[in-house]
C-alpha cells in the first residue's frame, strides 16, 4: 500500500482529502467528532514532517451551488484548531488567486482547511477541469477520507491522476483497509453479521454479499418487517417497503442454498405511535396488533441473538436493532452491543460501521470494547460488497 508512513513531506504542499462530514447541534457544536479525531494521526505526521497541509472535505449535501451557511466548515476549522493546538487557516473559497496566494504563503508545518468542497457542483460531477485546477494547489495528494471513498468525486478519486508518483493513503485509510481485508479474507468462524437499520432497500446488495462470508445473519431494525411480511405475517403499521418483499424472499432462499442461517425476531416491542411516549408492549411475532408499529426487537429475540453473537469468532455489525434514539426503544440495540463487547472480551474480532450504529455504541459507552469501529457507513458496506472502492483504486492505479 502507498502509505504516508515511509515518506517525508518536508516543504511540500500536501492536499489531504478527509471526511469532516460531522453533525452540528443548534449551537453549532460538533456533537460527535470521531471522524475528525481519527484523521489526527495523518495531519500530525504531516505537520511533524514540516509539510504545508491543505485539507479538503465535504459536509452534508448542499444543493444550491455556492456558499450555504448551514454546510460551512468554519465550525469544523475551529474545532480542528483546538484539537491540534495550533491555528488553522480557513478560507471561504476553494479556488482563485486569493486561495492560491494563501496556499503559497503557508510555512512548513502550517495547516489550512478549504471550505466545503461540495459548494462547487463540479465536485460530485467528477469534472476534469475542476480536478486540474484543484490539483494545482498541491505537490502531493493524500486520501484519508474513507467515509467518502465509495464516491468517484473529484477530491476523492478523479484528482489522484494528477499526482501519478505522489499519491498516498493516510493512516485512517490504511487502517480501514487492513481491518476490512481481515474481515473478508480468512475470517475466523463462526462469522456473524448483524444487520439492522431502517430500510432493506439501502442494504440489499450488502446482504447478498454477506451471504458469501457469513455463517449467521441476524436481522433487526425496520428491515425486519419486509422479511416478516414476505413470510405472510401481520406486521401492523410497521415500516415496510412493499416493493422489497421479493428481495427478502430471494435472500432467504439464497441463504438456505448456501447454508447461511438467517435469524428473524421472535418477539417485538410495538408502539401505538412513532414517539418515545407512545404506549408500548412486547408481543410474539405472530401476534402483532394491526394498528401498532414495531419499534425494537423483543427480549426473547435479544437473548437469542446474544447467544449467537457470544458463540461467534468474527462479528460485523451495521444498523441498529430498533429506534435506539428513543430511550424506550433502545434496549434491543443496547443488548446486542453489550453481547458484541462481551464476545470481543472473549477473543472475537468485532467490527462496527455506519453513522447510527457508531452513535449507538458511543451512547452505550462500549466503543473501547469492540475491535474496530469504521468511520464509513456506505463506504464500509460497499467495500464489503466489491472488495475495493473508487477512492482506493485511484491511489493504487
Ligand atoms: P447506520 O447509520 O448505522 O448504517 P441506518 O442509517 O441504516 O444505520 O439506520 C438507522 C436508523 O434506523 C435509525 O435512525 C433508527 O431509528 C432506524 N430504525 C431502526 N429500527 C427501526 C424500526 N423498527 N422502525 C423504524 N426505524 C427504525
Ligand atoms: Mg444512518
């Protein structure tokens, strides 16, 4: 792998793509800076070498083209400056004389953050002319944005070709790839995948590829109801994508052929409305009341899932088991998180990915007790599906 570790970047202008796409609260505080902190080893190594570090990132999905206050990286710049204990030059532009002058005025060890790269619509279109202009700001290119590496955008992939001999993976990227390779190549068995979250439609292809590496597939979250409805069960008003019932049936058939065991809930916590203060009760899966909706896996299901997890040597978890943001419906997710931590204590290798899943593991204070937390949701899933990503290929080839 072409990693930064063996290179000295002294005096070089290094363009670093990171994923600083973090959530802010109403007072513009960063609620979870995990993705920022994970890039610090790369940034500090470059500062230590005496490089002139020019960082680029996206934030959210600005649509207008041009500056939009709510997607500005200015608050991230302040936070980064605090984390590094040094000034971070911030510019509200990406291109133009002003930026060029600022970059060329950087001294060895200085750090600069460019404004949200998606303020330029050319970024997501993969525009060549834009790539060429952006590339002029650096002598070297480092990709440390695993969370965005499944995108063939300018700053994540297209730009790399302008640095044929000077493009590298940052430490975060290297770390992610090593861990995910470990998951896919000769993982210790039994291999259990725990998949939840809201929608089955966003995870169909990964479910399909997980059938190739998993021994057990534990299903939770909103996607459960597509499987249950496909089996002819009454699911009340639960979330369900009706156009995915055939997909669910096909997945179950495929699993049987491959000898993969799919587990579905045997009981479920139902509510009379989608709110934390709803009336709730636990019912067996065959007794879902018609006007209620499924919000979490029930206790019996959690116990069954925990036993499978505790007997596994490799665990991959993506997607909460229920609406964990509401305290009355977080128990299933918490219980699975605890079982994963316990299995890890006993020697299993566990990986967790996905924005909400990572938020959940942090909420339960269990992040130190799992083997690996990926900074990628979509990127992790796509890596598991294809064994590589556009952002990785752009550095390697
Ligand atoms: P991740 O970000 O970890 O990949 P997803 O984005 O796929 O996870 O899914 C997370 C969302 O799924 C959460 O907001 C959670 O509230 C929701 N969810 C989980 N279970 C249910 C359910 N039974 N009904 C509706 N939404 C659910
Ligand atoms: Mg999510």
